[in-house]
């Protein structure tokens, strides 16, 4: 019987089988793409492969473009999120352009340290920094009953705007923020000091908090975090407490309320714990 050799399916099977975290998968994809590109270059130009300077510029540029395309294609067949495909495509091109610009090494170090302090363990938590807007803050405020002070926390508080806004408008509430990345946390602490805000910011992982200590938990995280968040909320939040998520639903769990956070804004999903 004739068996068709299907590269596409074989690669998908290979990548799916090893079931890696996105960041590890991304490194593997670039490595496998590099292997393909290197093999191609070896076949086409074996004599001069060890002397990059001997290769014509157009050929090196072609190889870089090939690396970018193959990596983006692998990201596509492994079903990585769309933005990862763009990262895979742009990364080899950016490395090539930067190497041509002869940027001093210190700039790379500064860039690395800045990214590290801003994004910290995003590659593990899969929750990047991205601030919500004033419209979202105003909507969240509407869930705090008039004469009923609440204990409120923004899990993944970023630069602290949500907590500081609520603390200002509802000084009767106890408002906290917890942030895992050092730079946003530090900025939120300094801003709170300068503004004289009552909001309290701590650095840490919300997954280690006891959710029973809060009446309202606001989350603007990512789809990857939602299932675990729900498990924790169900296990720890007291009956009647509110879990509010901006933009991201919990798969298979119907929310108590869904409202649009404002014109051109995404949805706010609210779960009242039973
Ligand atoms: C999309 S931003 C939202 C920022 C802020 N809540 C807002 O609405 O503007 C998500 C934030 O959560 C932080 N984060 C991610 N995982 C976290 C964790 N496990 N514990 C605490 N913060 C976390 C990220 O560093 C990032 O700053």
C-alpha cells in the first residue's frame, strides 16, 4: 500500500507529543528551524559554510528570512498562539538587523534587565503586563455596594491603577494589589506614596494568597491562567464573594453577569461564588 509521507503531520505529532510549555517550545522551534536552515545551507554551499564572511550578503539574508519563515510555520503547525507566530518570524530578522548595526553589548544587557524586571516570569505564568483602562476601573467600582465596605484585591496589579482608583473613590474599602514582576510593583508602590493612596501593594504570586480574605477579586490575566484561578476561587472564596475577570472567560463555567466595560472595550465577567 502506498503511504504518503506527510511532513506537516509528522512535525505536528512530534511537537504535540513532547507537550512543552510555550517558552520551551519556542526555543525548540527556533532550534529545529535552525537545523533545517543549516542543512539547506550545507547542501547548497558546503564549501564556504564555515566562513560566513565568504558568503554573499544576499545569501545570508536569504537564510535569515528562511529561518524566520520556517520558525513561524512550525509555530503555526504546533498551534502556538498567533502572537507567538509573529515573535518567531520577527526574532531572527531582529537578531540579524541588530548584528549589522553593531549595537554595544551594554545596550543588550540593559534591554534584558528592563524586560526581566517588567515581565519577570511571564514565560511561566503566561500572563504578560498589559494595563486595563479607566472605563474598566469605573465598571468594577459599580460592583461595590454603596454602604458596604469590601476587602478588594487586584491580582496581578501591574502599575497599580485599579487599586489606587478604588482606594480613592471608596476610602471605606480595604484595597490591595499583588504583583509578581518587580518593576511594575516598584512603580505602583512609588506612585501610591506620591499620591498618598491608601492602596497597599505587595510583591508576590497571587497563587499563594488565601482568597478567603477578600470580598472582591479583580483579575486581568490571560486565558492560560483562568482554569486554575477558578479552582482556587471555588476552593477558597467565601459564599457571596465576587470574582471579576476583564476580557477572559473561564471555559465551561457560566458567569453570573457579563457586561461590556465601555465603548470599544472587552467584556467584564463576574462570578458570584455560591
Ligand atoms: C494584564 S496585566 C494587568 C495589570 C492590572 N491588573 C491592570 O488591570 O491594569 C497582568 C499582570 O499580572 C502580573 N502577574 C502575572 N502572573 C502573576 C502572578 N502569578 N502573581 C501576581 N501577579 C502576576 C503580570 O506581571 C502583569 O503585571
